C-alpha cells in the first residue's frame, strides 16, 4: 500500500506568493459551441493570506478553484505554487488540499480514519500519523468523536472533520469550496469565526470560494470579485466596498444607488457631473479614468443623509415614497426629480423616531466623498 | 366519492389475488410435499419419509452433477463479476460521449437475445474450437455461463456506482491517493455491496441454466438441471422432488442473503 510519493512537488525556493495565476483560461466544448468559464485570469495570492473568490454562480470562481486543486486543467496559462508551475500535475501530486462543498467524507471510515487518510497516502510513519490525528481532532474540538462514522455526526461536525482531514497533511494552500453553504445561519456564523481562527493558528494560505458577500467581507484578508469568467477587482474588504473598481463590483457588494449623469468637467481624480434631475455633484474617480459624456454615479445608502426640504438647504431633491424598518436601520426610498429611486439608510437607536412621512418633499445631503463615477 | 380510491377494496380483488398466488405456488408446494412421500409415486401420498433425500444423497450421478454445477456457477459468477465491475466503472467513470448508450445496450444485449439462439451459436462455435484444439473440458461451459451472466452482474454494480458521490474519488485524489489507491481504499469498499449482489445474482442464474448448458456440454458434463431433465425422460420418482427441494432451498438462501445485503446498503 505504501508507495513512495517522492515525486510530490518539493518547494525549494519559496517565493512570497503562495499561488500565482497567470493568464489562465478554461474553455469548454468544441469549436462550434465554446463556453468560456475563465478568460485569461491573472491573480497573485500571498502566503498566509485568507483570500476569497467572490461572485455569483457561474462566474468562474469554482472553475478557478478546481484548476488550482488539479481536478481540471487550464486551456491556457500557468498556475504557480511558490514559483513552480503546477498546472500540468494531477491532484495527488499537488501539496494543496480541498474542503469540499458537501464535505465528501469517506462514509466507510471513522472520523479518525478520515483525518489519517492523506497522511497514510503520503506514507508517513504510524506513530506520526497517530499524533497528527490527535492534534487535528483537538484543533477542531472533535476528540470525543474520533471513532464515530461520518454518518453518525451532525452537519457542523462533518464540516469540522472535513477541515481537519484537509489540514492534516499540512498543505501549502487550503482550498475551500463554499464549505459553509450547507449550514444554518447560526452555525455558519460560528464556523466563520472558527475558520479565521484555524487560518491564523495554522498559518496556511486559505483560498475560499463563496457567493455570499457578507461572508467574504467579514473573513477575508483580500477578495477577488469575479463575474463572467474574469476578475473585476482584487482588494481588501474596505477597498472593494468603498472604492469599487466598476459598476459590477459596486452592484454586487452591498447596496448602492446608481444615478445617470453627464460629465461637466474632470480634474485630477475628481469629476463634476450633472444628474438627470439637474443637480450638480462632485464625484471621485478610480485611478487612470477620465470619463466623458454619459456616466453612472454610485452612492452608498449609508453615505447619504435625509432632511426635510424647506427650500433653505441645497442638495438632491425628491419626494419620500416609502419607509422600511429593518431593526438595525431604516431605509428611506426617495423618488428623485429625474424619476430614479434613491435609497438612504439611517442607523437606528432605541429612541430614533421617524419624523418624515411618505409623501413629503425631502432633500439628500451627501458627504464630500460619497459619490463615485465608475466604469461600466 | 369522499373515500380515497383503494385497490384492495375493489370487488373480486382478494379472489383474483388468491387465485394468482395459488397458481404460482401450488405446483411448487406439491413438489416439495411429495419429496417426503414414502411411496414411489409423485401423485399418490403414502406417508412421510426421507428416503428420497437419502437416495439422492447416495446417488453418485447427482453428487457429480451438483458439484459440477457449483464449480461452473462459481467460476462463471466470479469471472463475470470481475468483467462486469470493469465494464461498470468504464461506463460510469467517463465523460458522456456519443455511443456510450450503444455500449450499455451491447453489455445488456444477452438479456434480450433468445437463449436458444445463443445456445445454437455457442454450439457451432465451440464444436469448431473442439476440433482445432482437441480440448473438451468444462472450459466451454464456464465461458458460455460467464457470457450470459455478465449483464446480471453488471446491473447492480452499475446502479451502485451511479449512486456513489464522485466527490469521494476526487477527495481521495486530493489527499494524495494515486488512482489505484483511490480505487482500493475508497471506491472498492463502497462498491462491495453492489459487487456481492452482482456475484450472487450471476451465481443463481448460472446454477439454474438449462438450455445453453444442454447445447454446449460434452458427454458426461451434466449439471444438476440437465441431469434432472435427463432423468425426467425416464422414470419419475420423488427423488427428483427431493433434489428440486434442496435446489430450491439453496436458491432461496442466496436470494435472501442478496436481499439483506441490498437492504443494508440503503
């Protein structure tokens, strides 16, 4: 049973990137009906980083994960692991482990046997395997369950076993394919914290795939936002939320108001625009972007404030249409002069009162950096 | 109608059901009962006795035929199951392509071909080979039985493979298992119930075969069913009933084990 796995990639010169994806495409199907799952993606993932691939289903995030794991091979491009191309290697030669969406635990093995599997395949000595399994069981708080079969434990426990099994061989990179999607809300919150803890305790690079923006924002060191087989933006949660690179990112992450406007002038990284309703606004610009003509202005609902329009203060004017109470905050839907709906969010306190009734004329006050003009 | 339609309440339902069961099992019950007849008739009851079981047990021809049957069925079932397992893996663990369903049909075709056609074809082929090689052992019967057992072994194994999560094999590969190790440590243990089911089904089918065996066998190669067929042409005594009863119990036993294994996997 023991085979020499000496041909598993040994990493001589660690470089500062754990994974570098260079111009990777994955195209399915014959020439007549080709489907591009990934179109020339470049991304570098640092060592010891919690990196998230975020996007709607079908955006290519799972395809990219499968290419890194070795379950699929790129049509073109390179995938470097610490500087060495792993794209042509089969999965069992890559020092990379996966936590599968449905865990894929071996049902004919106990919890301990599942965790030991990778180590056994690597041909580690028995006592080392035993010690490592104990250590892993402790790490995920599953010592009591070591001799249970995987069908005899709960979904959350299976999740922990799947993590322990993938971490046991000490991979260079751990891949997580929407591992929390099968859990209920409470457990998911718990596991988010647990995953962060495991990542910092083990110091292993985590690549986490999700379509849940909240999960991505709260857990990740950096996030890559993907759609239609390409990466729109890579950055920290704050960068992606506050400085979205384009309209897709702004739309996908959080709630956003989109307003049609015309550029009046640009200077440095600012633009002056005229809204459809006639108001003039000062808006920030992404780097190296000089827009002209028709553009879209984005404003986050929480970066705007509402006031009763008594004609004294200037600002964007409209009529309050709807007030929606969410517990933590309240959303005010304002119909603007141009016909667009603009949402303003206000954080609630125990004593906050809604003084504004639907139907009254209101104005919207913006901070100096609230508005951004984005690429479409 | 306020009441839900219930087939069991239809007029004559229980009568028809009783008649069906009666017709199905009365002949078998009669056969089993007369196996214990003290007299020599298979129609006139003359008291209880185990003499026909004793007689069959001491009949060298019956023993030979039984052993031969078991030998052929074991060999054919094992070979057929191995081939069927490989076929099942090849047809389920591959990307779908044109012609795949044609392959399914080819594997299962022996179920559809009239047995007599198959028997005649094998008779002609094997008689040629006998002339060329001079070999006239049990090999021909084993090959013939293997051929018609393959689809019976294939079906439960394929069903098992199709219900198995592909992610398990992927997980094994992800955890450094070579394809061979992944098969031995993960796929095979999970496939066992299907393989055992296929093996036993093939065994029973082979044990029971008359037509093809009758055509393919050489002199002195009677299996239990062909021996019984031969005996029935002469004098019929309750010895036949006794042999049939043992045969029935053996088949029932195997089917029962098969049932428990397939229930266990769910």
